[in-house]
C-alpha cells in the first residue's frame, strides 16, 4: 500500500515564487492535514480538512492555501514564498477524528523539505 | 487556546527506564497521542489514550489523567534505537485539530 504520498521531497524556491506541494492518500481517509516542522518548534498545523469540499485553518495558515476537491488529494499552495517558509512539510491523514473504537491515528507522508532563498 | 508542554531534552542509559511527561490545556479533548520521530523521518504512532489510566504496549506504556491535563510515556529496557524525538499531541475536537507539543529529544547512552 502506498499510504500517504507527498511530492516533491525536496524543493528550492526563490522569494516570491509560488508552488504547490502535492499530497495523496489511498486509504479512503476523510481527514487530511498539513503540518510544518521547524527546529525546536515541533509540528505546527497549517490547514486541515474533515472531508471533500471542507477545509479549515490551523495554527499557522498565513501564506498558504489548500483545497480538497477529492477524498484522495489535499494540495498545499504557497502563494508567494518567503524565507520564513523554509521548513519541512508533512501531510497526514486519518480515517476519522471522532475517536471511539477508531483512535483517529494520523498516518504521515515522508515529508517535503522546502528551502526559500 | 491550546498549550502543550513537554521537556525539550532527556538523557537516559541503555537498559534503564525513562518517563517523558506532557501537560496540556485545550479547549476540547478527544484523546491524546504519543508519536516517535527519528531524525530525518516522519512521525510514527506509538500510543493513544482517551480514558484515564495506563495503556501498555510491550516496552512502551502511556498514562492519562484528564482531570489534571497530564500524560506520560514510559519506556522500559531502553535500547539505543529508542534515541528519537517523542511528540505528545492532543485532539481538540471542538476544532477538529490535532495539536502537537514541541517534542522531547531523548538520547540513550551506552
């Protein structure tokens, strides 16, 4: 099983450029999310989606856009890259966020390392 | 708002036991997770607590007290491969968000 697939794994951008980080999952998960990870900062939630057509902001949404047109895909768009967006980005998905017998465990992609010059 | 605190770093000896604490304050609560993350890799799931008490999984155990906003991860019979970052995360179900603490970097020494 592919699980959660992120592309690209590495990217270098110049300030002001735009790009899209792709995320796809093949587990029929309703919940998908994007995090960024910086040294000493842990994982910070950028945007998340509880199902196709529904998205919401996380802790650090500024400078990023998302859309969820299908259950499988959840792309993250950087509108005008800034050096402060240099980070490692993780996409993660979960079957459900509502607990019960399902833990709502997040499955992570391998990460995308972005450098903005 | 949400606030999750864990120690930044810990050091322990191979074969010993270590306890990593996590305290949290969130607007809603629907479970607490522990993840392990080796350097340069993605986080992987270790444990989940939604009710008070201890959950045991082999060498790893996790405890939750919802009234105190407190959890710990207990690692027994430490091995060198346990050197990693351990992340505490809380489901804030009012917002549908999984919020992480900053992580605890554990170094296991021979």
